[in-house]
C-alpha cells in the first residue's frame, strides 16, 4: 500500500515522502498519525502544503536579506576597561553584541551570532551572523579603550 509520511519515521521515511509499505504496517502508520493513504486528494493536499512552505521560506529569506543589507558595513564599537599593556578585562559575549544590535534596531538572537576567536583584545574582530541557513554574513566588532 502506498502512503504519504506526515512525520519523520526513523528507518522508514521522512516527512512528505511517498513510499510503498506492507498493508499491515501502513495501517499502523495511519492509525499512529505518521502517514496518510496515498490518493489523488492527499497528493494534491501535499503539493499545496509544499508550495505554501516554499513561499513562506522565500519570504523569510527575503526578510533576512533585507536585514543583511542594512547591517552590511556596520561596525559595533565597545568601550572597554583595560589594564597593564592594554589587556582587556573579560571579553565581549554574543549576548552583549545582540544587545548592541537591539539598540540599533535589529532584533537578532545571541544564538545566531558566533565568533571563531574570543573577543578579548583591543582592535577589530569579525563576527559571523547566521540569520538563516542561506543568509550568513560578517560584521566588525571594535574594542576601544
């Protein structure tokens, strides 16, 4: 019997997959809510859902690209206390960068901000912001006395 998976089923199929399975297993999948029987109606519903998800994804990517364009070229400056030999006390965290971006009008979660190295010395540091898996860019974080 052909079924359309509506949930991921480990070892069998992912969401939206169409597979041929044994009748007894198909009944189990349908009763557990993991799949629906393959019919022309269910196929049409699946195609509509996939199209809707693609449109929503495209809108999300467009919004992320707008934010990226606005942030491109921006530099975030932090005034930090330094000790002997211009050694910075502590380091700048992604939370602090997120808060600074919020002051500029950009609501970016700290989990979407990453840095290859710890930001704990004076100068310019590059920080990566991942708004979406397809929208990744870098901004500069500057530490001054």
